[in-house]
C-alpha cells in the first residue's frame, strides 16, 4: 500500500527544491527524520526552521512495494471405508413400528467419518427399493434406509462398481441410481444411465480449494452379464477404457482417486493381478487407489510413478459392516489421508489406517462398527463369534493389524480430534 510523507528540504545557498527518492529495504524501519537532516527542528505545525530562513514543506509521495504474503497451503481430509455388506441378518425392521432404521449401526464410528472433508464407502449391495425384494446372499438388495444411514454417518461418495451390482438385473441398477439422484450432495461411482452420461459425468468434489476426482471399476459381476446393449451400465476393469477415462479426468482435478474392486476373497496377501493393476494406475498418475472385495484387510503402500511421484494404494480395507462369520472378516480399516495443496503442488501430508471392528451379539443383534481403539474386552465377550469359541478380542485383532500393516501408520486416536 502506498504511504504519503511530508519531507521539508533545506538546501543552503540554493533557491530551488527537488524531490529526493528514498530507497527502503524490506523489511523497512520507520522514517528517521534526524538521519535525513539532523540540524533541523520540527515544530508542532510540521515546519522545520533554521536561524536564517524558513522553507515551506514539500509533499513527497513515496511508493512502497506491497509486501507479498507467503502463499497459504490448503488442506483436504479424506476417509474411506471398505465393504458395506448387508446380509439378511442385518435387514431387520423395528419390531414395534415395522420401519427400518440402520443409523445405530454406525453411531460408534460416526465421529471418525463425519468430520472428514470427503468420506468414501464401498456400498457392496443394491439399494433398489422394496419392489425388487429385500435379500441377502447370494443376490443382494438392501433397504434404502441403509443409504440414509450412510448419509447420516457422513459419507458423501459411494461406490457401486462391485461384483453384486447386477444381482437383481439392470432395472435394479437404474433404481439404485434413482435413489442416489434424489440426494443432491451424494456422488456415486461405477454405474451410468447411458454412454453419453458416462462420457460427461465427472465426479469431482471441491473442498477447501482442493478438487478431488473419482473413478471406480470392478473385476466382474459374478457371472451375471452386463446387458450387451448397455455396456456403459457398469464400470468393468478394462485397461483401454480405464486409460481413456483417467486421462480425461486427470487434468480436471488436483487429486485423482480410483476405486478398485479386485483381489482374492479372504486373502490377506495381495494377488499378482492387484500388484500389476496398481502399477498400471500409478503409471497413469493416479494419486490414490482404494481397494476392496477380499472382505479382509490387506496392506497399503506407495507405488512409484514414472515422473518420480508416488501413488498411495490401499489394497483392501476389508469389511466395514457385514454378517459374515469368520474372525478375520470382523476386522476392517478406515483409510485416512490428509492432502496438502501449496500453489499448484499437491501432496499427501499424512496417511494411515484406523482399524475397525464389526460387532454383533447373540442371535445376530446389536450390530455396530467400532474403532478398534474404542473396542474393549467386555464387548468382545458379547460378540456372537466369541461365544462360538472363535478368536475375537483385543489381543487377536491387534496382532492381526500388526501382521498385515507392519510398516503402516496405525492411527490409535481419532485424527480429527486426536482423542482416544
């Protein structure tokens, strides 16, 4: 900002005046008039006098260079959950009202989801409505109240590119899109109404001055074919198509996320195909890969990009909520990523996993998702699988976490509050 100063100049024996430029360094001290003319006296009226003569003050305008503020970094937080898998035992109405309300399933984990700028979940099953009949394994259709419960928990990006998306036919896929289209702030992935819709739809979420783009793909649909006249309906893993779609979306966002439904079920070790496809995505400058389908947790790692950058890959986040009945399928993970943008440079400032426990009690009741850090032995003793003699408890879960993520950042506290 420019400043105005009044500097009287006395030039002995010269009856003209001139404008003196002042060179101010940065940072600049205040004016020191005595340094400019130490023999002058300053009156209250602003005039300087000597014994011999008086010179009127001359207005001098000094233009200061604006001090440029250091650029401020912008940050975006993202959490991602694994498989939300509604088996028959989860589809229970209130015995008194007959209505469905699943918000309680997520009440314990909600403080780890709702504060995130973006919260992603893999919705394994259709939300096609009662007309298609509610059912669990092997062909799922889940009440739409499950979607409402996800929204209440804080999720806003939902993946439907899963192997169960064709369980009730193409009509159920369109009905699921109808449901999500009725909730304006929800973005869904992996299913499309037409080829034009697939070409034009760009899932880009902007928060805090950072844009995150999303794509999703599945290895297949359990042998239930995608209609030949609607190949656009479901995003299948096809490297040619993936490359085209990724290269189209990449310039439009700061941070690019790809959801991958891949891997071998119930295996903690990643497959060769997961490894190959991960490197393929890293080669296309994808920033984050979110993996699911194995129903158990798998490691995460950074993959090298051709330009020297890195792609963060969570190979499998396991189950989030399910009615499955093995010990390993009760342990899931929330991926946590904090993204930093400084000018045009985008980087991952922090990453880690928040271990979670899928809890249910006798007769498949009281379903809850807990962060492992808030789970305890009293709860573990009530778990139906513990009552059946299976390995359910803090020591067993903790050992599995350490075994699967030996080099990972395991977050024992809520990253949004840093509380236990």
